[in-house]
């Protein structure tokens, strides 16, 4: 039986039928796989460059549209879906952005209940979304309620997604539920401007300063924390400067029962989201996350 080397270029037998070994073994070069890091980078940069060019070209029209409340939300949602679709399947990107919107709507609804004017949700690809308050809450308790409303509604959105998985068996919903619970848990970190940073002020403003120390530790785990910290530094500095003013002290003066209530909801959410994140995490030997393969 004649044996052949690998590759299309060499078709001469290594061993002849008479049993003698060939001395002029054909040479061949291993096939180099296509792709690699540069190919992936080019796939990511090309669409982002195209989007950047369009935004620059039509920036006047874009700014005008962003002033229209719901149009701005829709445009930034579509932009985020397109960005996440570069990394994940399209339907996962759609579901992920919708779940972020559910979280942000928790803030919007609570802001309306508190009588605070705010913008519609605006999305930032790979960062998340935000709702800009047009005025400060009257005290730390109101700010805490607004901060907690996002993770509360976000958790309910994740439970609904988990229900869809239970009813359909589609692992896409399991993957979405896992990432939703994880993102909402991350948002409870006591770092401004995250929801947790706005919540712990009702317990004690000291926790907001401790959050900065936690940020330094988490930076080595998730570098995106550095971006979050930069966004929150101006607000932290403003609160630090006004901490001894009558207005600053009055802002954090709350009855003990209100502090205890906020603390109970805050810790309860952390425990619940931690358990739900662990329950929806499915180890995969192949390295793929359910719903993403």
C-alpha cells in the first residue's frame, strides 16, 4: 500500500510497492490558515469606520434627530445593535439591547413618579445606556429609589427571558438571561455613576468614596471600569466639595427606617442577581456561551 504525504503539491509515494524507501522525499510547505487576529480586527474596523464616516458626514442631521426624544432612542438602539452584531449573532444583539432598554425604562418610570425631568434612554455601544436627569433629586432617598428601579425592572426582564427559555428550550434566551442578570449585578457596584453608587449614598456617602477604592481593584478584572470611573469623577468631586455645606448635609439626612429599607432592597437584589447569574451560567467545554454559538 502506497502512503502519501499531506498537501496537494506532493502526490509521489513515500514508500514504493517493492518496500524500498524513496530518498527524494517531496518537499511541501504547511498550509497557513487564513484569518487570525488581523482578519478579526479588519472585520471590526471596517463597519465602525463606515459608521464613523456617516456620522461625521451627516452630523447636523443626526444632532437634529437626537433632539427628538424617541427618535434619538431608536437611532442609538439601532447603532448599538449593529455594534454588538459585530461580536454576537444578530438576534442575540437585538435581545441584549432590548433588555438594556427594559433596565433603563425602570429609571424613566421612577423619575416620572418622583417628578424629575429627564431625557429618554440613550445607548452607547459597548458601554450600555443612560438617562440624563435634568435636575438633581431632592434627597439621597429619591436618588436611591431611581437607582434601584433600573435593576429591579431589569431583573424582571431577565426572569421573563428565562421564562421564554423554559417554554421554548431555545438556548438563545438562556444566554440572554445570563448576560442580563450579570449586567444588572455589575450595575449594583457602589461606584458613581452606576446604580449602586447612587443607591449607597442613602446608606452613607462614605460608601461612595469606598466605591472609588473598589474601582481600582476591579480595574484589573474589567478595564471598562476605568471608563465608568472617568464618567463619575466630576460628580464625585462636586459632592466632595459640597459635603460640609448645609445643602450637602441636608441631602443625606434620612430617617433610619429609610436607610434600612434601601439597604434591604440593595442587598436583596445583589443576592438574588448573584444566585440567578450562577443558575443561568452553563459551563461549555467548547468555550461557547449558550445562545452565542
